[in-house]
C-alpha cells in the first residue's frame, strides 16, 4: 500500500509526522505494510520549483493508493497571482485526481464540550457529516476580468452538470443509509438556477432511497440552524462553495477546528486525507500544533481507501483515550492543566493503539 | 412622509400591524405625521393578481419615502416557477428601487443572553452590523439551464462591476468610521476572481479612510469566527450571497432571529425596512409572532430615511424596556414566565414611547 505524503507549509510537516508515526504503529499492531513517499506541494513548492503543484507530485499521487496532506499556505504567498498561490495545489489535486466528494465528519469528543463556544446542552450528541461536492461549481467555472470604460468587471461562473450532482448526491444518500437515515440537502433554490437543478436531481435520486428521510434546506437557514440545533443534523450534502462555508462553521461546533479530519474521494479507492484546519504559520515549528485532525484523517484513510475498519477505529479510540486522560495540546488544554507537545500527543496515541 | 406598507404573507400582516401601531404613537409623541398606504406583495399577490410584485406596488414604493415590509413566502408557492415565487417580490423591490445596501445590525438585548445557544461570555458585548451588497453578484447575473445529451446543465453568473463594489464598500467604511472604526471585508479571494476585484477595490477605498482599521477575511473563516469570537466583529462588509449566509448566521448569535431588523438603502433616502426573519407560516394568525424585528425595522426607518434619530432611539429603548420587564412573546419567553401576544407586545412598546 503506497501512501503519498505531502507535508506542505506551516505546521503541516509537524502534524504529518505524527500521523505517519501512528500509521507505522498500525503496521506493527495490525501487520499491515505501508510504503510512504514524500513530495512537495504548496508554498514550499512555489519557493523551490516555482509551482504549487509540481507534475512529479501529481504523478506520485496518481500512482499511490492514498495521499496524506498536512496543510498549505502562508502570508508570504498571499499576494501572489492566482496560479502561484499555495491553494492551487489543493485545487489541482482535487481536480487532477478526480476527487469529487469531500467528507467532513464532525463529532464531539468526550470532554471537549468545555472548549466549544456553544452551550454544552446544544452540542451534546453532535454527530454529523458534511458531504461537499469538490470538483464542480464556482470553483472551477470560467473566470473573467475585463477593463471597461466604467472600470473593471469580474465574473465567476457557477456551473453544474447533472451527473456531477447525481454522483455526490447518491454517495450522500448511501452514507445516510449507513447512519441514522436522515439527509439534509442544502441549496439556494429560491435564487440560483444551479440550485434548482440540484434540488431536482436530489428529488430524483431520493426515489432510490425511500428509507432515507430527506429534507431540503436553504443555505442561509442552514448556516443559522447549524448554530441553533446542530445535534439535529446527520448527513448534509451540498455544492462546493456552500460546503466550504458550512463545513468550516460546523468545524467550530465541537470545540476546536484542530480536531477535524477530512477525506476527499473519487470513483476509485484513491483518496486524499487532510485536516480541515489550515497551516497556522503563526505557531509553526514550535511543537504546539494539535495533530489530532491529521491523525484522524489517517484513520479515515484506513477506513475509506484500505477498508481497514478495525485499525481505523483503533486510532479513533486511541485519540479519544488520550484526550480523556487530559493529554492535550495548548489549543484545547483545560485551564490548570499542563499542555503536551505535538510530538508527545502523537507518541501517546501510538502507544494506545491495540 | 409617505410610507408604503407591504404586509406580505404568513405572520407578515400581524407583525406589520404592531410596527404601524408604534409609528402612530411616534406621531403622537413627537408630532410627526406619516401617511400609510398598504399594498400587496409576495404569495398573496401571486394568488390574487398572478404576480409576486404587481406594477402598482412597485410604483407605490417608488413614490413613497419609505417601505415597510413584513415577510413573504410560504410552502404553497415553493414549487412555483422562479418568476412566480414570493421571493421575487423582494428581489424585484431591491433591484427596482436600486437598494444596493442591506444593513443588518446585530445587538444583544439585555436579558437575551439566556436565549442564545452560545455561551453568555461568548456573546457578551456582541454589537456588529453586516453590510451586504444587495443588487449585484450571483443574485442578478445571467442564469441558464440547458439539456445536453449527458443531461442538464445549469449556470449562475457571479458578476461585479467595480462601481457596484465601490459604493457599498465606501458606505461600509463610513459606517465603521461612525462606530468603533473597524471594518472586516469578507471575500473568497483565494478562489474567486470577483473576490479578487472586490479586495482590490476595498484596498483602494481604504486609502480614503486611514482612521479605519481594515481586515480581510475569507468567507469560510468568517463563518467560523462568527461563532468563535463574535464580539470581536464590528462592521462586516461583503457581497450579496456571502452576506445572505453570514447575516443569517449572525442573526442567531443574540438569541432569536425574531429580534433582528434590517434596512435596504440606495443612493437617495428611500429605504426598505423589514425584519430579517421570514414569514413563519406555521405560526401565522395565532397572535404568537414576535413583532420586535419589525418594530425595530421601523426605528431604522426613522433613523435612515427620515433622520429622526431621537424617535428611533425612543423605539429601541422602549423595546429594551419591555423585554427587560419580562414581557416576551413565546419564542423568547423565559421558562416559568407567561408569554405575551403579538398585539400585547406592540401595545406595551407603544406605551413606553416617550
Ligand atoms: C484553501 C481553499 C482553496 C479551500 C477551499 O476553499 O476549498 C479550503 O478552504 C478548504 O475548504 O479546503
Ligand atoms: C428570500 C431570499 C431571496 C432572500 C435573499 O436571499 O436575499 C432572503 O434570504 C434575505 O436574506 O433577504
């Protein structure tokens, strides 16, 4: 099993190291064998070879079974032109590998209630997954910028093909079927034509899943309900941009964005696994970053790409145990408790694996 | 002073009645004189005359000094084609009256902490205003829907002209100057060309306001920070769709969306004033709707269209006093307290006016 590892920028290398450490321990404990190959992506790649996503990196990913990514980006590249920005690596990987679905599970880890800005009774039982379309919509539609006599005009095209909607929606229904059988499809059908197409496709696919309870929700209302009654959501499916916004909002529900993993999948078993959070350049290199999200992303890799469900759960349980024992990085440390370092957290998770 | 009153659908008529009652009392107390003229808009207009925004209604609004709107919409019109949906009335009014800016102040009323799903210490001191661009962007760009051999394709064009960005951004800077001199401009400049134009215009206009502290924030991050540290925001300016999502999210911070007013303004003094919440058909006609947002929208009318600052504050203080005394509609009633009716709430606010 070949895993391409792209540490990226900022805290990326530190947190990826811990995830790799945990995967090595999985090899020991479960008798699996992984081959890790490291490559450049993001700002570092821009600095070294002049492009955020070198062809060699893309090729490596294509020839691997899974990709583990840290994070990309940093202020020094913020003023770069669009094609020379670290985020392009991410967008290029998604498109280049055909990873059209992004799964972001949001679960509340025991003892994390205190780190949330929401009241404990509101987040009790939060356990949802945002299924975001990842290779269509306004992210990849045509963009223009023209100078006219009255100043500049810029456009971005939000475009969806029926089949792009259908495949992500079907996946979401399948996921819902395996969970509590409730699906919320989020759109802005009262304004957008693409949302009206989205809704009609959802309605058509829904006929294949009569056992799943379907609800349509407008994106503005969803942004509100997410904070109002988050525990009532189970599976949320939505288009690319809405998914970007809503999943970041959802990420904060459970205390810290430092806890949340993600998986980006396509038609085959190849997947890209990365934390939801960014590269946090302000704390990079200090050994204080929280590697939980990346470690949990590795667990998602075992589940979705390799089908190693037991090992995946074993990682998740290990993270849960370490947190419960109060070993926490500074971002989620409780007052009066000594925080552990990035490395120490990884060590403890690895030790807990059984 | 002529005020066009569009009660609309659902709870619209009930809540508008209370706002008119309060404005009548303002006439008494402050010696002003308003002429109210009622007209149809929304679902009711579709049912009666076959269009959500009759020309006569639009004309009346054009010939008035201000428009007071209740709410439009309801499930019975949800399957209608785009042009026969109640929301079209709203979009038609915004565009037809040139109301390019939407102001949504979010303040925490004393004693409302308990109704919020966020922790009291997180919402303490929340006092922000979302300045949303209202007549441009993806709401009004070209929409297409075509059938191809591989199924349907739908598009929505997000388009911004420099001058559309400039006028809303300048307004936001002015508002920030009159408050705590902090402005957050929200975009998705790492993905959208229109956001990159937006950001460059913001940077240019910023030079005219060296006294205002400017910060750029990506929309996904903003959706997160809004729940994480809402009290740190002051003025937020953003494009149409992002503003729709973020202002609804912000609306929930302070306990109930039933409390939040809005003003939509253009070049002149004409403004449209409406609650942020919708028509709530499920509770319509029962006398339980919370008229606060509509009454506070009337206060915004006095402030922004008529320049009656004292009367505006008097309404706001009256609402505050009534709430503080514990007279609350069911949506925000505290446990163990008798809720008051829509009408009684309006009566009490009117009585408090001085
Ligand atoms: C970095 C950016 C392009 C990206 C996105 O908008 O998709 C990020 O926000 C994400 O959610 O993975
Ligand atoms: C009803 C709808 C078209 C409208 C919008 O999206 O602008 C509403 O959500 C609002 O925010 O006023």
